[in-house]
C-alpha cells in the first residue's frame, strides 16, 4: 500500500516525512511555535510572518557572536542585527545586549508615536552603546572591551528607516531593483570612498574588514549612519552580518541567490536560504540574516 503524500497547508507542495518547514514557501509544518527555538545544528530562528530571522553558528566558530531582534508593533516592523567583534571580550554578550537594547528602544519609540525616525534610531543606538558599556569584560586587562556592529530597520506607514554602525549591512531586493542601503564603517569602504582602491581591490586586502566604528564603551563618537526611503514597490529588506555578505557582497549577487526561490517564498524561507548558502560556501563566520517583506503603504 502506498503512503499518503503530505502537503504544505500554505502552498500544497509535497512534504517529506520529518520535514519541519516547506522547502517551497518556508511555511512551518505543524503547530509547534518557533519563537526563540534553538535547533540542534546551532541555529536560532524566529518567524513572525512578515519578518523572520536566522542566526547560525557556522562551521568554524565555537560560539555564535551574532544576534538579532525582531518585533511587530501594530503594522510597523522593527529589526536589528548585531555582530560581536571576535577580537573583543564577550562579543556574543555584546551582540545580544545591543540587539535587545536597540530593538526595545525602537519599538518603544513607535508605540509612543515618535515622529522622527532618525532621532529614534540615534536614541536606539545610544541605548545599545550604554547597554554594552555595562557588559562585564574580562579579568585580562589587555583584552579589548565588549563591542559589536549594528544595523537596524524600522518600517512604518510606507517609510523605511535604516541605521548602522560598523559593517553589518542592509539590502533592498525588488523585482527590478537591488541595492545596498548601508555604507560600511570599514577600512575597505574608506579606501574606495577616497578613490585609493577599487571595491574588488579593497575586498581582497587583509585589512578589508577592519571596522572604523562600532558599538561599545570605547566606540568613536558621532551619530550612526542613517538612510530613509519611501517604499514605492513591493520588495524585500535584508539585514545581515558579514557572515552572509562575505559570500555575496554585491546586491545583484544577493538578488541572484533569491531567484532560486519561488516568488511567494516567505521571509523565513529566504533567511534560511541565505544561511544555508553561507554554510555551503564554508561557513567561516557566524551567519545572521533578517528578512522583511515590504509593500507600499
């Protein structure tokens, strides 16, 4: 007697025994919630429908020093991705602390009806700096203090606001539009901006990932990088650590990866795909991607 085929309730794709997610659309199989679930392979996933995040330890590091915070505030969305600086003490705690502090501050600003998203982002980054400053360091006096990078996004009523410190990135991927929305605070980006090296030359240099700004008690002063745009067409926003963009740094390369998925793939499916691609390419760093599906207001 043949077995009865299981099908995804969302897209009717055929499922295999033991599947927890649909490979076609990314929908969860069964009713078990995913919030804050730690899966056996060192991966953390959070699926809120319109926005989803995946953070994976990778194949080399002994611990995951990336973190993310996702939150829905009514129809608005808050997302933060942080990457702990591995040369510093407690990079993992710094990333978790910064993501939580910045995400909470942004969500509170939305609930309070804050009119200025740039000011809200600056306040959130300040909250992250203060919180990381309170993270206990190490008994070694010569170890750098806890620190991390940060990229944040707020989407409200058609406005998309992006903030960043360091080299975690934000990308916009639309049907005919693929762009990097952030500018790295890094040695490589500064060399390119000064016209001293091409992007390819800078990326090949061993100093390419040396960041010039970060979150932490010894961070340089000044406001975070900031960009705001009106969403005019449907698309996907991707926030990620360098463990993802190391393998597809240009927006067009990232868009090409997503073309493997059906157009109706969920944010969770997109985030998993990005993490899996990074793992297949070597997974030499921690891997984190947050994906938000956006439509014009």
